């Protein structure tokens, strides 16, 4: 073995592990690889003492330690001090995993692990730590440059405000924002509010508009504003803290009630002339703001101040912004160019998901898309790829649930001729085909555990071996995965590897269910109506009020896919110019829904089973032919039969039940 040269020494690492044999084995592996182990701590208190004496570059941290305090307790303190750490654990329950995830570790190693797994995980953790720091500084620098340019642009003041908030949105997301808020009710001072109404679209709201929306007179608004909390430094309020701020009658409370706001970020701005601006961002999301937003607001104070000073100096002759009643598009859109074709809707939950797509698209980071079946996870993956630097490269898709476990490995990594019975020629796998592009692994939660180990190594080492081959093939592929399962629960029950979960879960994006964004249903319904009008050569011009009402009251267990299928069917069946009624599944119709009270939320598979059973009963158990269940469900009969088998639905049972 070659002697490690001093100039090749890597990071200094603290091991926190109460099992002597395992800790010593870790020390040996790390020392052999050129790392310096500063010490081994057996408890949280001992680890804190070592950290105080010598700050480590990384901490390897066992979750379960002897004593009252666990590794998670230590992780919370490491997070506060900005020390990156990697968890070590043999197994974890779902509750423990949730606690661990909240501490934002840089990796997770499941015992027992190979030496190579340890070293690769450390390399990935180092990359992510450096990348996160660099990304944070880069974003702050870009935002400063953008704001400096806005400050010197010769724009009308309301459009300058608009450019400022459009630049801020990717870094400090909001649904409602006020600038110059302390002076909002004084018509001789420049101030404005904006309501977000779409991606990169904002509705200007001045005194007249606010009075109309809230039903309060300008004098009443002025009195409420006097009760608003006053802050001297940047501060945020989430959930219970924001509720506490809104306990007394104030303009904050009125805005929260009127626009369904749950979080607030206050950024005071003091100009050189002595003028003080209140800059407040509000979000409809729970826990929207954190210390990182405060840090960023402090970093851009000079630039924000310059922007507001330029607004004050631009003159006061045209400051009555309440005349501007139309939605305005942000001018900083060039920096946020994201391909959102085919994404319909403007609900705040969807817009939040799209904001995250905009943030991650240009990175090479792995993305995990979470959401129920039919919510549009594949479309989001399409958006990420089309908006990325890999847009000109291949975009390869694989649904892990549609292939037998015996074939997935060959599909992913390819095989050599003669590798197994039936391998008559060499086959190039999906990863190899996706080189220099993106691979989309749909339904990743269905991947067999034995293959998850191989996938993890591919993601870590960026190389593959074809089945039956000996050559190592280097690949450059971005991974986007999607699932409708709760992977944390799958991990806790031993069906999904924890280290693979952490490797994929670098940047999770949750896609809301349709029942959580019902305000988007009319737009989606008309979108699908127009699509199938064109396909069927029809000229249907809309929906009746009662049809839209029924669709808005239904919970859509099949989400957007179910809505699309329903609209397609109604377009084909409708003989008049308007869709007067829609046929919803009987067991979940809007009329019956209030009468059914479940003790617990049903799973996606249970809802799907109930839906299929209801349709089969309606068809007296008939699957094939006109009016059969397959036709109503818009599925090939073979697919429906396969689903029935998977969900444990027996045709004879359906027929006998329907005859009762």
C-alpha cells in the first residue's frame, strides 16, 4: 500500500459512534483514504466538547447513541453551526426518519456498508455542501446585479416596483407583497401592493382596489394599519407566530383573512434621505420563510435601498397606482425562462411547485417528484428537462411499475449478447441512451430492493456495467425520479433503501392533488374540452353552471387524468353546443359525498379499487364491448383485467354484488 502523502490530506472528520468496533473500522477506512479523524465521540456531550476544541469539516453521526440524547439532537446543533454531517444507521422507523430529514443531512449510510460506499458518500456530501454554499453566494450575487440594474433603469415607478418583486420571487416566494406599506394609505407617497395571479403575473392593488376587496372604507383601513406590528429589523412569522400577530384587529389580519395568508416576512428599508419603507411578503403556505431569507434580505439591503431611493426621486406626479387594474407581467422573466407548456392552472400550490421547477431546472441536481397518480408528474419532468442545459440531449423515460423485476436491470443498464437465455444480441440500456441528457424513472417506489442497490451505485459512481459484461461505462446523466408512494413509509417498512432515498431526495418537488387546487378545475376542463373538440370535430362551446358546480364539488381521486377522461367522454357523448351535465362515479358523487364519513383517509389504491368496483357494478360486471367498464374507464380491457387482478377485484363478486 502506498504511503499517503501529507499534501493529499482531505477533510478533518469527527466520528460520533458508541459502538467501539464500528467506530474503529470507520477510522481505519477514513485514514486509509487520506482523511484525518480528529476523534471518536461516544455521546452528544462528548461530541460537542470535541467540536468546541476543534471544528471538524464533516461529522459522521450515528442516529442511535447511548444516553438521553440521540444523533438527531446533535444534528440540530450541527445544523445551527453550519457543520455538514452524514447519518449512520442500521434501521429507522418512519417517525425517526421524519425527524432526521428535518435536520437536512448531507447523506445517509445504511449499515453494513462497503468502504467504497463510505468514500463515495463523503465525496457527494462534499460536492453538495460546496455546491449549496456556492449556489447561495451565486444567487445573492445575481440578485444584487439585477437589483442594481433595476435601480438605474428609467422606468415609471410602478413598473420599477414590479421588476423588483419579480426579481425577488425566485428567492423569497410570496403570494401577496406590499412595498412602502407604512405609507400605503397616504396618496401622496409612492406605495403599492401586488397579488400574485399566475406564474410571473401580478395584480396591482392600490387603496381603491383594497377598499373594494375588503369592504372597508379608506378611513377604516387607515385605523387598522395603525395597529400593524412595527419592526426595526428583518423578521419572519410562520403559522402560529403569524396567527399571534393577527390576533388583534390590524391591516395584517385583514390581509390574512382576505387572501388566506399563513406566513409573513418583514423587511424594513431605510433610505439615505431618512425615509423608511416597510417591505412585506406574505405566503399562503405553511412555514414559508426561514433564517436563510433573513440572511439574504440583509445581503441585498444596499441594492433594495438604491431601488427605493430611485423610486422616490422619480417624482410624485403619477403615483395613483389604483388606476392600474389589469394583471401585469414581470419584466425579469428572461432570467426565469421555464418551458411550462401543457401546465394549466394558477393556484398558489401549483405556482409554488412551478417556482421550484424554475429554481432547479438549470442545475444538474437529482429531482424527486412526489404526488398522487394523475397529478402530472411526468409533465413536470418534461418541463425540467426542456428548461435545463441538457434540453438538446436525450430525454429517456422508464416506468418502473410496468416491467417485471427480471427485466428492469436489463432495461436500465443494457446487456451483452448471451448474458441470459433469450439475449440474442447486445442491448443498450436506458442509462446509456440518456448519456448527456436526462433519465426519468417513474414510479421509482416500485423498484425491487435488490435493484435499488445497483441503482444507488450507478448514481454515486456515475458508471454502469451491462448485464453479462465486464466493461465499466462512464455516463453523464441527470436523474429525475417520481413516485406516488410515501417513500419514508416504504423505507420504514423495509421496501426502499434509506441511502437511495436520500440520494434521490436532493430536491423534492410536491405536486398538489386536484382536490387541493379546485380553483384550477374550470381552466383544466375547458382545456380538455377544446382538445377533444378538435379531435372529434365538434363545436362544443362550454359547460353549464351545474356541470361546473358538480366538478368543483367532486374530490377527483384520479386527479387530472380522471378529469381529462371524464371531459373526453362528455365531449363524445354531448349532442348540443354545451355540456349540460357530467356523469361522476356514483359512490363518490357530490350529492353523496357528505353522507360518507371515513375514519381515515383512503390510500390511492383503495380509491382506485372503489372507483373500478363502482363502474363494474354499474355495468353488471361486464368488462368488454359497448357500455362495458373498460369503455367507461377509457382503458383497454386487458389493462382493466390486469388492474382488477392487482387490486383483488373478482368479476364474479362484482356480478353477485350488483344483483343484491
